[in-house]
C-alpha cells in the first residue's frame, strides 16, 4: 500500500527523538560560579581535611556557599558552588590565604548543574564560546630576568668552549647580569680573545679593560639582542601555552601577548580550571645526567669538582655529574602508560640530535647508571623592604629532584622510558608538559577572574532574538501557506533543532559561538526549503491529475534527488570552511554541517512519517495543502 510506513520506522523515529530530547535537556540548566581546589602537582591529593579547612574559613568570613564537595574522580579536587560571582571572588581569596599556594591551586570555575540522572547517561550541555558563555581569564607575566640568566649561562659555556678550541688560555669566566667577564694573565691572550669573541658573539659588545693586575674582556648584551631574547621568550611561551591548553581538550581558547612581557589566556567554560591553572603555569623540564661513576661509594656532604648532590624522590641524595647529556628541549614525543609490573611510566622520544647525543654518551657508559632530574621553576611572592617601603617581589625558586635512576644496559637512542613516578596522574602530567614543550622562562599569575560574554549581553540577546524571529516567521508562513502540511513541516523543524542541539552537546570538541548561531539560523531556512520542494512537487502532481496517494508518493520520491544534490553541495562548502577556516568560521561550518544532516533526516523521514500517519491509505480526494 502506498504511503504506509512499517512499524519499525515509527519506532526508529521515536527512539531518535527520545535520545535527542535527553541529550539536549542539560542545556536548560545554567552553570554555577564555583571555586575549585586541586593539588599543586598531580602527586598532591586534595582530601576532606582540606575541604573542611576551606569551609571553616568561608563560614568565619561570612561567605555563603551553595555546596562543598570532594570530587572523587582522579585527580581528586574540592569544589565550592556559589550563588553569584561576587561571593565566588571573595571565596577564592579566602581559600587561597587559608590553604596557601605552596601545596594547593585554587582556581575560579563554572560548575555544571546537570541532574545526576542525565549525567549518568553521559548527557552534558554543549560547550559555549567566550562570546556566549564567558569563561576563565588568566593574565600571566613572563619573568624576563630568568630568560636572560639562562642565555648568559649558555653564553658562558660557549665562551669556555670557544677559547679552549682556539687554545687561548684564560683564568676564569664570570657570568654577569647581561653578559660575562673573562680574565687573562697576558696582554696577547687578552687581545686574541677579544678578536675571537667579537667575531663569534656578534650580539654582544666586546671591550678590553684592566682592573688592578687583571686583564679583562667584557661581553655586554646589546639592547637589540636583549629585545630579541625577550621576544623569543614570549613567542616560545605562547607556543607552549597554546599546546598545553589544546592538550587539555579546551575548545577555542584565546592565548595572546599583551604588552612587553605578559600573556592573556581566556578559556571558555572549562570544567577543571584548577588543573588548567596548574599545568599552564608550570615551568618544568628534564635533564638526563650520569651518576658519578668515579665516586660510587661517596658518603660526604661536599661534592667533588665536576659533580653535585641532588635529592632523590625515594629518599637521600645522589651524586651526579654536572654535565647534562640531554635536556627536555630535545623531547619531541612523550606518552604515559604502565610498565610490565603495572607501575606508571613515561615513554620518551628524542629528536635526531638528542638521540645522537644520548647514544654517544651511553655507548661509553654501559653498566654505569643514569639519572633523570626533574626541574621546576616556581615563582614565589616575597615581601621585601626597599628604601624603607614594603614591596612584593616575585622570586624564582629552582627545584631539582632525581625521579629515576637506572643502569645503562646498552647504548640508548631516540626512544626510552622513565619510571619511578609516584602516580598515573603524575606520569600523565609530566608527559603532557614534555609534549607541549618547555617554557623559555617561568611565568606567574598576575590576575585571575571569570569573564562574562565578550560581546555583551545585548549582542547575545540580539543573536537569540534573530533565531527566535526567524524560527517564528518561518513557522507562521508554513502554516499560512501549506496549512496541515505546513504544521507537519513545523514539527519536523522543531525536531531538527532538538537533534542539532543534542549532537552539538555530544561532540566533545564542538563549541557554539555567535557565528555558530548564524549557522543555526541558516539551517532553519534550509530545513524548510526541503519541505517546500516536496510540497510544491505534490501540488504539481495533483495539478497534473494524479490521485492524492500517488501525488504524495511521487512528490516525496521525485523531490528526494533535488534535495540530496542541493544539500550535498552545501555540505561540501561547509567542510571546506571547516578545513581552511579558523575560530568563528569553523564554528559556523560545524553548526551548518550538523544542521544539513539533521534537516535531511527530519524533512525526508520525519515529515513523511507524519504525512503517512495522517493521509496514508486514506481515500480522501483533497489534501489540506
């Protein structure tokens, strides 16, 4: 019989609409302003004691909160919800002062209010961009002095190597704030060194001088070279921060330079702001160094020349050679997993130069031991008195710790692994930091706040109003022009929007921004266009003398090819926009692509199901069309 759907097709529609309804429902629940507490490193866990201390401090300060919970998912964290952002900001300051910044990270957040029964089904609201939802704002300052000190350390090592290579004997090389001073015993050596260093280190101003009996060659960094170093530090930190934010799975973040030495980071609606804050600001790297094989039984407190004592995370100190085999800058790949005994580890992949350096050293030291040194530069705020005035200065504290010692069984190359880590979370965080790249200089947080929609509430309301007006006008037109069939089209259009929102909520990387809303408005028009083609074709069949059932059947079948061609070409354009576009263009293409697919389903399958349900098998000679 014409225009009759089997039962399974109706059941399929019911299932699809039910699923769409369930996964679009979380978007009806707004987020709560929140403060999140997590450990300063993945190895530090937040427990009930820390949450209780924070609760006691908030109660004492008279700051009301909606709830305080210890989140059990790893890594554990504490979450406080508030009624408004004013209470949130005050609470963040109180909790930070109570718990301290040494062991805990306290961050602003936006916490979802999705009911548990929806969350248990994996339902969550769609991610909104900064222009619609706002998010978390960090302003970070790059410590340029550390970047300059690091360059000076490298320069001093290069000066020594160059003078040794040219057999120019010197007394000592002393590092200075923006250069280095080399002392000599003879004038001839001083002149030779001055000539060689002037040609080799063109970014430095090289001058000869005397101080008492000492003959000196002074290298001073030029103003342009200093600016280049600072620009490189900012550029490298921008790249590393972008990589870290992307590895956290944040959609459409904003990471950009502000002024001479600051970086602005805006993250839309992140659900673990504390983890983001911890990972973003951590200046950490690795060094691979040999355990001092010449003093295997060393027990003293003062290390011999060429070696140094460093603490071991398993207890005690380890005597290491000062010379670094390879550092974290040579790491191009890192992933965390488990070894054969089920303990966490990080698999490391070095670049070609790093692999050669590792192979050269380890080939000569088979059966000796190699250590992995974890280095972290932690900014600490200290109150100092200058000229009788108290000021707060940021001091960079360098923390070095041996996290792994292993015997070299054979020459190593580009690939090897690090074990001895405390937890899977620590391994995962270390792998993330290594993959993202080291920071050229440490940074510290100058400002942190939640940000409202960047386009303002008025513009957002205008965007929503345009969607509502467009939707309403189309629905009125369809009913006025196509009557009952127009009602079918409107039902299909409503289901189309429901499915579009559900799919956007289910896709992990999808983010709805204001351009995305424009894509939804366009989808509304395209969805109706398919129904207009079908209904016009049915009218043509009726005008040609076809019976009502034959006209309905022919209308849907013959319009299908046209609808398919039109939507496929539009879908191809949307895919091209997604591939070659960025930011707002991608947001527009995503909603347009999803809308095309859902509109084809609702217009062809959904509308026909309604028409078949009402008119299928009917003997009516006239249609309400």
